[in-house]
C-alpha cells in the first residue's frame, strides 16, 4: 500500500494552547477513514494540519507524491458556505482549479469541459448557470464535492457532510464516496460513527490526541478506552451515535 501522508509526533494548537498532542497517523492510497470525536477535541485542528493551513508546534508532516493543487480536496461544513454570494455553479467548480493556474491565466475551454463532465457525473449539469441561492442543500453539496474533485486530488476530506444533505442525496452520497474510494483516499469527519461505520474502513478517534482503530467496527468499551465521549445506539438496521451526557459546572 502506497503511503500518501504521514504525521509523526505532531502537536498543534493556537497561541500557547496545545489542542492536539503527539499525533502519529498515516493515510495510504484508497484508505476510507472515519474521523470522530467530541467538539473541541481537535478534529478541525487535525484537518487544518493535513490541508497545510496550520503549521504544527512540533513534529513533522510529510506528503508523498504531492503536486501543486491536487493533493487534497476539501468539502467544508455548511456553516462555512455563504449561499447569498452571487456566484454560478460553473464558476464555483472552476475555482477548484485556481491553485493550478498562475495569477493571470484564464480558464480554458478544456477546463470548462472538465467541469461540465463532472457536473454531469454528479447529475447536476442543468444547474451549471444557476447561483448558490437557487440550490437545495443536496444540490449545493454536489456542487462543492465537484469543486473538491475537479483537480483530481489524492485525498478527499469531508467535514460533517450530513449537516446539509437532503434525504434524496443521502444514500447517493455514500454510494458516490464508495465509487470515488476506488481511486483516492477519503477522510470523513462525523459525530455519527454508527452511520459512517457502514461505509468507512477504519476509524480515527480525536480527543486531544489521536487513536487509530484499524477496523470500521468499534465498541463503546473501545471508545471509553480512547477517552472519546461518544455512545453508540441503533435504530433498526442503521446505527447512530450520540454524545454521552456530560456534567457542566457553572461559576
């Protein structure tokens, strides 16, 4: 298995606060990793380190075979997307190629055709000239997945994709990810280990450090051992996960 990414003894944080400590973690080709953990445990910090948006306080981050603009694709949370900004679907997806262009280089006919081919694959070719304010949550998600994919990344990272998926697209999303996983590694950040465990191959629990579980089957006892305050529950055939109750003390 070819290694894409290696974090070695990585600690990271902001100002003088250490959020993640002593992380050792690798991503290989065609990995499909579920990233779980409580709010404030360091999941976002881990993603920023991988995306090269934050330098570690100590340790090393190695990216193997990386080329400019095509190592990672990223789907952010819905809260990071401004639907009121008047930009067309075509231009959103084209912007995923910006890192491969020089400052004054225009998008080519081939670039635009590549976008249209990808939108067709996503089933939203007819939305190319619409703006984000005209899209449903599921349509918007397809658009931003297309943007994350347009530069053919080696690693696709999705941050809580279910937060704005519509019911029609929910099953399609995981079928799509399973298909994409044949050609790229995927990391999906979610509070819902039960649901994603149907699809991921391994699980990383992030809570101030990182515990890597080499299976998609994880028990409550293992979560407790990882100091990961999640509880697995099930509803019929589809399991879900909720946060355990915490006692909060107020001054």
